[in-house]
């Protein structure tokens, strides 16, 4: 069967979405102090109920010290889900995103050593092992066993809050060098206790978080609640090898076999990427070890309808990140047969339509920023608006 972008898709637990475009989680750094939703956050999500058939809200940290991370905002922070007080704001986002019948998912995480905001403001950055990371400008602390159990419990509590806030599902953030990945990485995780060493030990944290999350979901969520897991397929930085495609393939196979995930989300810079020595993409390798009814989301470099269609050769669902930041009607236009009307470059005018919060304008309008976005030269001048931010004082 040739997959079409406008196909209805049914997940393992029965939830249906009306098309194959997904908005992946993207940090907006629009939160108030303590990770609370701000008016900027709401304005940004308010224009996105049809950016995709399923919209995954940016990562929210589950416990104090688990975030915020990345501080390119003007006194604004990553969102949190670490207390019941956070439910109200997150519920407003869910309502906005579900307004046109599409699904709202929430990504939950612990940033581990990447919790740079607390680390630079007198707080702590926790990691599986205390290593002198040359790329960090702050020290990390080794997370204690007691704290590991607290984090696991916090993931369960976050799942409960996501359900209460009215989300259709949640995604566990196992990718992009945050705490899940740090535990899985042989390089970051040099523990000698039951949380480090063998594959079994390095995946213990992942398995226990899954157990805590699925327990809450079984007890409290609607039957068709969607649960996903995001993974980075490799961690290889020169001579430092955290894990290879063989390791992550094993993990994906175990996640598919032992848990009830509706989807696996492969974090990548290009959906076509192929690991060294293979003739198949990462997602195609995962497909072979996953049950048929677990959907695969691919991401990376999809900027228009043609590429989105091509990405269906690699996965079941296609996530469009920067493309939906530029045009919040990316998915809607495809669903309505108007894919040729998708706006593919940012501009000062398009920023007003796409309601990019200040931190994202800062990020994409900085000439020094390697992250590319077509048309970004047209917004470089806007960067001056945010001079004097924390962002400048702290560097990247
Ligand atoms: C501004 C920005 C923020 C991001 N924040 C997150 C995040 O919260 N969680 C996550 O898993 N990935 C995050 N990502 C990665 C995206 O989900 C996506 O994988 C990446 O942008 C590649 O897709 P694209 O080429 O379509 O932009 C972020 C990317 C960008 C550009």
C-alpha cells in the first residue's frame, strides 16, 4: 500500500489521527519562572491546532533539578510539569491544540547534566556519573540511588498530570543527550552499581520509568491514550562512543516487545540518515525489530509536501519541526490539498503569523547560531531586540 500524507492512522490503543504529519516537540523557552505557561506560550500554541494531525508539546521537566535547560530566552524558561500547580497552564495548551479535532501529546523529560539553568544559578546539574565534561561550563553531581528513585516516581506523577491536563498522550524523552540517554550511554554512565555497566543495568532507569508511566496510564488514562518513546539512534562523538545503532536497535526491540508503546520517534537531523556500514536508514532498521502495530515517526529536514511524502518511505508518520515553526498551517494545507501554499521561509511578516515567542526569534535570528532556517537572514536585525538578555550573559 502506498502511504499518503492524508491517510487516517490508527494507533495500537485505538486512537485515530486524520493524517500522517506530526509536529515534533520543540522547546519554546516561553515559560515563566518555575516553568509555568505564559501568554507567549499560549499565543504560540493557539495558532497551531492544525499544524499537524498530532502535535507534541515541547519537553516539560518532571522534577526540580530536571530542568530548565537551554537558556536562550529573555528571562523565560523551559516549561515544567513538576507540580500539580502546573496542570492548569498545560491544560490550556491541550485545549488550544485539540480545538480542531487533532491530538495533543506532551513530552516529559529530565535533562540530567543539561539542566544548565539551575547549574548556573546556584542549583545542581545531576548526571549518572560525575565526569569533567569539557563542553559544560559548570560542574555536575552524580545522582544518588535515592534520587534516581525519586526521578522515576516523578515521571509517573508527570504522566498523571498530563492525563489530568487533558492530553491525548505523552512521549517519554529518551533522546538528545538528556537523562534517559545519559543512563544508556556507556560514555556518560560509568557507574559500577546496578544502574551502570551492562546493557541490562544501563537500561534499568529506562525500564523503571516505563513501568512507572505505564502503571499510571493503565490505572488512570482513557483506553486509547497514546504513549510514545523518543530515541536518538546513536551517540558517537569522535572517539567517545556512548552507544551504536546495534545497541539502540536492541533497545528499540525491547521497548517494542516488553512495553505497550503506540509509537517510537526517531530523533534525527535527516529522516534519510543511514548509519555507517548499512544500506538502510535508522528507522528502516528499527522497523524490522518492531511489531507492525507500533508506528514509527521520522523527522529531520522535511520542509515541504514533496519531502514529507518521500519521508513516508522511511516511517509511518512524518514530524515537521522548523517547517511548522515557520508555517503553523503546514499540516492543514496538506490535508486540504494546498501543500503548494506552504510558506517555506521565515520573514518578519511570517513571525507575526507563526507567533514565534521571543526566545525562538532570538535563537533563529542570531547570525552565530548554526541551526538553519530558510530566510533567517531576513530576521537577523530582530536579534538586537533581545540584547542584554541572560542569553548574552551566559553565552551558548
Ligand atoms: C527550537 C527547537 C527546539 C527543540 N526542542 C525539542 C524538544 O523539546 N524535544 C525534542 O525531543 N526535540 C526538540 N527539538 C528537535 C526537534 O523535535 C526536531 O527533531 C528537529 O528540529 C529536526 O526536525 P526539523 O528538521 O523538521 O526541524 C527542537 C528543535 C528546535 C529547532
